[in-house]
C-alpha cells in the first residue's frame, strides 16, 4: 500500500514564551503544499525500513516511521511490515518532511489493517512523535499554538496562487535558530492577521527566526529578497529554515535562483 506524504510551509511564526519544560510556546499557520515523498508498506516477516532518493542521516532504526509503527503496535496487534520511503521533500528545510512521513505511516497502518482509528486518535499518536506531526493527519490549513501541536482550522485557500519554494545549500540547526530568538507575545495574534489580504501580509506577518538566521546565513536572506524582486506578493522562511517560499499571482521566472538552489513549484 502506497501513500504520498506532503510538505507544509509556515505562514508566520511567533515564538511567544519559553515553557518550564524547556520547549517554547508559539503560534503559526501550517499550510500544506504539493511537494511529496512516497511511502510504501508491505507485510513482511520482520520490521524493516529502507529509503531511496535524498539521503536520510542516522540509523534506519531511529527513523520516525519505525517509531510511529512501534507506537501504534503498543495498542494493536500488527504484523511486521517492510517500510520503503522515497525521500523527495528536502531535509532540514522547515517543511516537516519527517513528521509527514511518520503521520502518513500511522494513516497507512490504520487503512491497511482496518484499525478503525479516528483522526483524533491518530493525532494523539502523532503528537508523541513531534510537535508538528499531528498536523499531517488531516493536512488542512491550520492555526497551531502551544508547542505547535494544538490546532484550530483556518479558512485559507491559496489554490489560485503559485507557490515557489527555494532550498539553498545551507543547513540551519533548530537549536541554533531558537538560541537567536527572544520570546515575546505578539501584539496581534497571527490567527487574526492571516485573514488579511495576501497583499498586506508582507508588512504584518513575520517569522521570528528570520532575524538571527539571516544574520548567520545571509544567503538565505538573499533568497527572500530575490523572491520579492521576482514579484512575490509574500515571501518568508518556513519554520526555522533553511527553505524560503514565495506566493505569486502568476508563474514566476526564477532562473537565477535555480542556478544555486533547489527550487520547487507547488501549483
């Protein structure tokens, strides 16, 4: 059985406070985009994980897909499966690719083995694997808050626009990104700002990680500037980076960015 985990972008990201448990509270809007991995499970004599496409660092046994399987198996009598993941979503890009793969693995298990899990139950499993993981169970435009794992659906449809996503050859550590942020309550909640016309987002909706990440990696800032030069209505780094997306009214010409970066088009 095969599925196609999709990426997400963060439209706005406010780090509002540091929590006693060491995490941070935040608010952001997750929006699904059409950049996909390919995930397949087949019944097997033993549990295994293989991958192709983009190299996935670390041991196969530590992959979130394996952890998702083991989590569900604690409560359900599952047979062993062979998991194959073809990786296309850039890694370390702020696109949630690993979280998407784990969430879609939970959905595949539910479908293939007729576990009859509700979306809410699958979200509860996914939350144990990562803050943004539960988003990918439903994969609808979502206002996320607390650690980024509590959700309210938002009315947001970008299907009439072109989204270009640029992945520069830069790695941004999430820990590095958080060290550069001073948490502060937003003057106006992102939940309200997202309802503004897209033409007003650039002056209102921000990503708190950008200031410190751009200072450390000016080439990422340069990508954002070039997206605006190419006519983007709104451009932003996604999550803690390193990817940057632009929203356009018409298909953009980004040949200059394509020379040094990986560029994806989600239409």
